[in-house]
């Protein structure tokens, strides 16, 4: 049982390049989330999804887009990367409203130069 | 808006000593409260959660937390710290609504001296 898998684990981008981060979960969870983690800032919510085909903005959505075409996958896209997007990105999922316990992926460390 | 504050950025304790990490929340009703731990280079792992009932909650790895409504606190404790407990600890609370996300504190980094 893999849980939540994030790919890639590391990436270096040049300013202006685009990329997609993939989050895959095999637990049939309805809810999925993308957070970014920066030193001294904790985790901040970028976008989230409450089910297949749905997405919504979180606290810091600017510069990012997401898609949830399949229930098990939640993609985070950077259309034109900026140095301010250098961060560690975490995906999380959970089953439903009654159980708030997240399962986290191991993170993607992204550097934009 | 709901929020959570972890007043201590970094704490150092000796191995075998007791530990208390502070968490204060701002919430209109009885909150759900969580503690997560993040080991270096890893994702976050749920330590324990409080939904209702007994205000002393037991978690994994020998941790416990006590919900105190009068103090708006949910402090994490461990009676005897092990070197493997060195990590960053996050308190979290849901903001309410149907989206089900969590708001995280900024974290407390725990260092353990031999």
C-alpha cells in the first residue's frame, strides 16, 4: 500500500519554465490538498479538491493551477516558474469529512533559479 | 478566522528529559486539534488528534496532549525524550467549512542533546 506518492522528489527549474507536480493516492480518498512549506512559515494551502473533477483555491493560489481528472491523482502546475516558488511542496489526502487525519506524501523540493 | 500559534520556534532538551510543546488556538467552537511530526526530509505524520470527550489524548511514539479550553491550548507532552524525537512538530486546526483543510502553526523544531 503506497499511500500518497509525489513525483518528482527534486527539481530545478529556470525562471519562466513550466512544470507539473504529480500526486497519486491509492486509498480512494475524496479530499486532496497541495501545500507549500517555507522556513518559518509552516504549511500554507495552495489548492485543494473535494472530489474528482473539483478544485478550489487555498491561501496562496497565485502562480499555480491544479487538475483532478481522476480521483486518485491531483496535479499541481506552475505555468511560469518564479524564484518565489522555490519551496518544498507537499500533497495530502484524506477520506472524508468525518476523519480529518491527513496522509502526506514525502514532498517535492523545487528550486527555481 | 481560526488560527493556531506555536510560540516556540526552537526547543532543545536533553535525552531523557521531559518535553512540552505549546500550541494555542483561536476557534469559535470546540475545535478539532491535531499534532503532526516531520522528520528531516520527510512528510508529516499524524501524532494524535482531539475531537471531543476526554481532554487528555494519547498518541503514537509515547506522546500525549491535553486540551484546555480555558487556556485555548493543546500542548504536546512526552515524559522522556529520545534522540529519535528530534524533528519539527506542527499543531493544526481546521478552519471550518466543508473544504476540510487544516491550518498549521509555524512549527517548533525540537533538538535533543545527548
